[in-house]
C-alpha cells in the first residue's frame, strides 16, 4: 500500500479493529452476516477519508483493517462505524430490537485496536531518499 496525502500531511495509518456484539451473542447468522459485511464495507461512502482494506464478520465478532487519516481520532471513527452499522442492522432485522431490549445497542462498548506499521526496511529507504522524493526525482513503491 502507498502513502496517502492530505492538505498538510502524508500518512500510512492502517489499524486493525476488533469488536463484539453486546453480550457476545452470536447474531451474525446467514443473512445478517452478509448484510453486516455490506454495511461495514460501505463506510467509505459515508466518509470518503476512511478506507476499508479487509473485513471479516464472524458469528460473534468483527475484524476490520481500515485506513484512518491522522486528523481523526481512532475512537471517534470506531464510534461512527459502530453507530451507523447498528442503525442499519436494526432497521433491516427487527429481531435484533427484541434481542437487545430497552434501547441497548447491538455492539458492546469496547473494542480492540492495533496499528499496522511499516517495516524497518521501508522506513530506512524512505528516510534515505526523502530529499530526492521531495524534489520529484525519485519514486519509491510504498
């Protein structure tokens, strides 16, 4: 994957996100799982700065690898993704409103996040050739 550019920064900020449904209920059965994958993979349509690289919805948890620009806090992006997906899932599948009574959300409060960084070889090459790259004389495959 290559570096991305914004107005005042260049970045490669990929995160591995994992979260579970409330009470770790196995709600992602056939149909629900496919719809959840569809909703979660369309996050870039809601916010074009966020890119979903990989997605895997299991019966009782979700894995995502996403690119989040440095101008956004990871916690806010996770909150955004979880709230948008929960609303869409509850609207499509009324049984989820019965499973999670009294206005509870589908997702548990917490989540796991880990950064996916560059390897040392890529960083050293980037630092070594930065001046030439800034002048447009060198293009490194990142």
